[in-house]
C-alpha cells in the first residue's frame, strides 16, 4: 500500500497535449534523469494510485510530456489536469548531490544546527551564483544563502531542512 507520507511531490499535470493522451507535467525536478522509476503517483478519490509511464519527452525547461499507460485520448488525460504528481521518497534517497533543485525546498522549515528554527522558506532566488532562500522569520523576511556544503539534514517527510550557517549570519 502506498502511503502519502512516503511520497514527494515533483510537480503537477497541467493539461493534455495532442490526441494520444499525453500530459504536460510541470516540474522543476529532474526525476527522469535521476532514476528509471517506472511510475508516477497521483491521488485519485483520496487514494495515492501509481500510473505506469509509457513514454516521456522534454517540452521545455520545466515541462515534460508524459504518456501514461491506459491513458490513450484527451478525455482520459483530462482526469489528470491540475493534479499533483508524486514520486516515492525511496527513489529519491540516492539522488546525486550535484545540480540540486533548490526550488523543491520552498515551503520547508529552515533550521540552523546551533540556533534552531529560523522560519519557513517562502521563495528561492537562483538568478545569481549564490542561491538565496527567502525565509519568513516571525513575519520578517530574511535572505539566507544556501549551498550543498551548508546542508546538514533534509527531512522530506517533515518538510524540514537543517543547515550550518556561518558564524554571525544567524544573529542578523
């Protein structure tokens, strides 16, 4: 049985594409490049259900056209529109540490290993070489630089990240 707490949301289906039942999967996560996992999961009638992937192809930087087995026309594909798409966390545990998609941590609680809770990540700025988390810290916005070497722990189930901030940064 698939349990929702064992899943990680990788994106959502936006709309059908073409006449053969393909769906536009909007995602910033490179799940297909990191694994040969044969299925995606969508919640149907409140229950996580696996749907096996027949084929997929990139459409753009954040859209993948996905053809699911037994979804063969636009009417069948419309059942999936605006549904979140999940992947089992176990598949992602062995993901490579390079090319981290920092946007996947939007909504996570950010904690410093010494000072404790900082706040909730509200946005991510990847436009410069230094990635910044926008963090809601008790109603005030704080910019926190983040890099792989600063991350101590990622708890996907609790949506929590523990970092080791440089001395003095958490005092600001």
